[in-house]
């Protein structure tokens, strides 16, 4: 008689503590979206300055990803998580108390460091502590990511109606609760530590397959963050309207990343999915640019973009896991570091193009970047041939799915 598989939702308290912290950490991705216009107005900042809130956060997160595996392998997962959460609490508080846009930009960089330490360690912690194997851990992690991405803009909109400072104070409270939960519930004394060489992520980028995917992800992320970080300005909505728009975007992204992408990957090769979805995303971005004067049409393009981005996030990152025989934490850190650089440069470039030309041009720039991502995969298809091979242990291979998409 076969023993029934344990429920994904019956997990130890320490797993739920980390999962809750993941939800809050991922909320930080879209939390500032609804308050970007309000910050620009209140702090007398230009759109380019305001978009640097994303740049400082993502650039530091990406660069820090290159060393997080080295740090966590030496001090342990629990300490790394706590340090990351503590940094987020401190710098989110500093953001809330800031009196200039330059100060907020700087403190968002500190927030990015804390976020890198936390998200690079959270998945491995859940995998190690969850009952039901890595498959159950992946479901929990993806659920937390999707929930956080969807709730972030909505909470930012609700609190942003009161003040642009309120969403930052909200993060402080929630992350402080997460810090206490992990401190009390997560075991740390008996964890095994296998030191990772400092050079490991840098050497990983020398692998042709991983380098190809990282470069493709850099250009893909330009499209991702033009849609996410620039769109609040041409929409012309208040904080609540922007919050609801990107709540829908986040729900769309979560649905396709958790459910649709795995179905597609059972029926199509990963590279084939990439060659289909990236051109569709480029078309969506072109449509957003051409229809930018219509708020309704732009909202529709944003939601459709969320559906396509969810598929791409999952497929790209699983491809990274299949690309090399390196430890997943090393491959994911190297890939994420390059990818976040695309996200870091996109928002201020989009704002500058808007200022220099019109609101259509940033979306055309994003569409071109997405097509370059597709071309990169096409040129490197020989190095990527093995990522389409069937795996007998799909659950193990996707343990790091979406780790690099948390910014």
C-alpha cells in the first residue's frame, strides 16, 4: 500500500516563519510603484531621480548576490537571514524618515543589500526544513513570491493614499515581525555548512550556457522594469489606482509563473517557449507605447505583460538550473547578479527617454531590449541545447526557480 504524500501545507513552524518573511520581502518589489509620482511631487524630484529608487536597490542587490553564497556558507543560513532582515528594517525606516530624494535613493541601496542576503538564503532554508521534499518547498516559495508581488503594489497604494512615507513604515513593521518569528522559530545550531569559494559565482559566468542566459536575462529585465517602474508615470493615476493596476499585474504574473509555465514546460522545449514568449512580450510593449495616451489600454497591456513575464521568469530560471552542473546557489547568484543590472539601468533610462522624446519611446526601447534577449538565446542555442533535455528529477532541478526574479 502506498503511503499518501504529505500535504504541502502541513509544514513546521520554522518553514512558515521563513515563508512569511519571503512574502514581505517580495512585497518590496512593487511597494514603491504607487508612490513614485507622490515622492517626485513631495520631494521635488525629477522622474529620473525618482526612478533611481529602483536603480540603487537593484544594483546593490545584484552585486551583493555575488558574495551572499560565500557569506551564508560561513556564518550559516539563520544568521544570514537575520542580518538581511535587520538591514531591511533599518534602511526602510531611514527611507520613511528621509527629507530628500537623494537620501531615499541611498537608503534604498542599503535595503537592497539586506534583500540580497535574505532572498539568496530563504529558498535553501525552506528546502532544508520543509516536509514533503523539495517539490513542496518549491510550491511554498513560489506561492510566497506570487503573493508578495501581488500584495506589494496594493499595500503601497493603500498606505500611499495617506503619505508616501507610510509604505516604508509598513515594511518596517512587517519585517520586524518576520525578524522575531525567524529568531524564535528557525533552528540554526545544527545546520551543515559547506564553505563556497569567493570566486565561485565569477567563474560560473565563464560557462557559455550560463553566460548566454545571464546576458539574455539582462536585456529581458530591461523590458520587465520599464513596464513595472516607468508605467506609473504615464498612467496618471493616484496611488490607489496604480496599486490596483499592479496588483492585477502581480496576480497575472503569479498565476502564470506557478501554474501555466510548468504546464507549458511539460509540452514544449524551454528554448521554444522563450522564442515564442519574448516576441509576444515585445509586441505587448510596442502596443503599450503606441496606446500610452489611453490609460485603459495601458492597463490592459500591463496585465498582459504580467502574464508573459510570469512564464518567462520561471522558464528562464529553470533553464539556468539546467545549464550547468554547478551548485544551484552558485548558478543562481551569478545569473541574478547580471540580471539585476538590467533592472537597475532600465528605470532611469526610460524616464530620460520620456523627458527627451515622449512616453512612447521608453516602451519601444524596452521592446528592442526584449528582442535582443531573444536574439541572444538564438545565437547561443548550441550552448543551450542540453537545457531542453528531459530531467528525471524535475523537482530537484527547479529548487532555485524564481530566486533571481525577486527584484
